[in-house]
């Protein structure tokens, strides 16, 4: 401190030595720093989303380590929250070979979505030969849309974000928008990437004037960011949606998904293939006639066929238990009678639910 300043201190009636003044300054700096960090900690402790963010961070880091992704220090807390929805392909059990009756569609999907991601060099020369930025899988329930998405995730060899609408909604105003923008910024950081939204009709349904303001803003944000993807040729991010109610999806969203695949109800040959796949690991008797089952199961989806086979297998367990102690340890093989009986029961249940099998084909997609 200068002599003038020391003089000023003396004039006001204090007489402080140089060391006392230095000590005072040090104490003031410590109090200042403690106050700064104290207030910062209080603000942090008062943040209502703190625990959620901490958990998301830990979960995202664990997942990214498992997938083999570098732990980006530049990821924001919102991006980390979205990163919890990254899919580890090794944990997925569905492969293309598990999907029955849809070989043609699967091949087309692979060529449209996966080929441009895997063979980038072939697509580099032309502006038109770019992968689509939006893909829609639509069709009646239980016919394999989610299965196809899982097979893509397993095979893609790129990052796959299985976006859950619940992770974008937040009770705090403005948070949803930040999360929506984090989806795209995270995908861009980890590109090539696929953002998958199952049941997209519930999340991006047609906008209406009575929509909640926060939801409307989030949808608008989502569309704007998606447009950013479409116009950026170098951005290898694809948004993929699946729905059984395409008529409920907002028209502007549908426009952003020009490539669409209809995953319809299986025909007889497709049902036979699905049955083959479902029963391939089961012990079945030689009298099981898959052609006949496929013929008798008209208007049943892949999911129904799986349910029929599951119920048929349960008869083996019931018989085994009914035999009591006399039964050997081995279950008897699945018989044609088991399958027909399970099929009959499901048809009966349908009729009772007023889902008469005949008009089922003419029902709307839901
Ligand atoms: N083509 C298929 N091949 C083999 N199994 C199938 C097929 N389609 C459906 N399944 C069976 O039905 C189940 C449900 O299929 P999935 O979840 O893919 O239906 P979805 O089309 O997504 O239905 P939703 O529209 O109701 O979500 C699968 O787990 C599988 O066991
Ligand atoms: Mg589904």
C-alpha cells in the first residue's frame, strides 16, 4: 500500500502497520472466496433437478464406457441426460434373422439406411445420393416395427439413440426445449447416429391450438432442429419413427420423413416363415404342419402367432404337471393338437372381444 493510503488510514484514527493491512486483505479475500463458493453451492443444492442430473451423468458415463465411446468433457448436462438413451448393441438380442416374412422390406431398409452409413465413400460424389434424414415405419400393431428398429440398432455400427418421450418432458418450464435441442447436438457430436422414436404419434402428434404451450414449443424446436439436419449435407444423423397411427402424426413431421416403410399384416407365406422362426428352438412333433397353421391363422399378426405358440407350449407344462410324480424329467414335444387348441382359444377370445376375425382386416391401422 502506498504511503498516502497509510496516511489516510492514520488520519481516520486508526494506526495499522503494513503487516496488519496485508493480513486484513488476506482475510477479506478468504471471506470473499468462501462467500462466492458458499452461494454457488447453495444455488447448486437448491437446483430441483440436481439429483436427476447427477444420476443421468453417472448412468450416461457408464453406458458410454460400455459402448466404447470417448467420455466427451464437452457434453452438457442436457446431452448427458439424453446420452442415457444410447443403445448398447451388444445388449440387443434381436437380429435380422429373427424377423419373419419381411425379407424384402428388411433388405430395402438395410439398403436405404445402413448402406449409406456403412459405405460412405460410394455416396460421397453426389448431393442426391444421400441417406434420408427421416424414415417412418408404420403398420398395424404387432407386425415387427420395433423388432426392425432393434435389428437396425444391432447392425448399424453407429450410435443409436432410443428416444423416450418421457425423457424430454420436464416439469420445469423451458427444460423440455433444452432437452430437445440436446438430442440433436448429441447426435451430431457422435455422428453417424440414428435417433429412433417409437410410437412417434404420441410424441409428435398433430399440433392443435389447445396444446400446452411447453409441448407446442418443444415440438416446434424439434422440427426446426430437424430442418437443420436436412439442410446440412455433412451431418450423418437419421431420425427414425415407428407408429401404428400414422394419421395422428403431425403433417409437418411426416414431411420430414419422406422415406416410409409399411409393415403390414403377414400373408400366409409370411405367417409360415414367422412360425418357423418362433418354433425353431422348440422340440416339435413331426405332425406339426406349419402350412396348415399359417392357413388357419388368417388376420393374425406376428405377435398373435407368438402368443399362440407360447400358449401351445404351456400345454406341455400343464400335461407334465398333471402326470404327477410318475412323469419323467423331459417334457413331451409340442404337438399339432396343442397349436390348434391355442389357435382356437385366441380366435374365440377375439370374437368375445368383439374383434370378429373377418372385419379385423378392414379395421383402421390401430
Ligand atoms: N415379423 C415377425 N417375425 C417374428 N416375430 C414377430 C414378427 N412380428 C411380430 N413378431 C413378434 O411380435 C412381437 C411384437 O412385435 P413388435 O414389438 O415389433 O411389434 P410392433 O409392430 O412394434 O407393434 P406396436 O405397433 O404395437 O408397437 C415381437 O416381439 C415378436 O415376438
Ligand atoms: Mg412397437
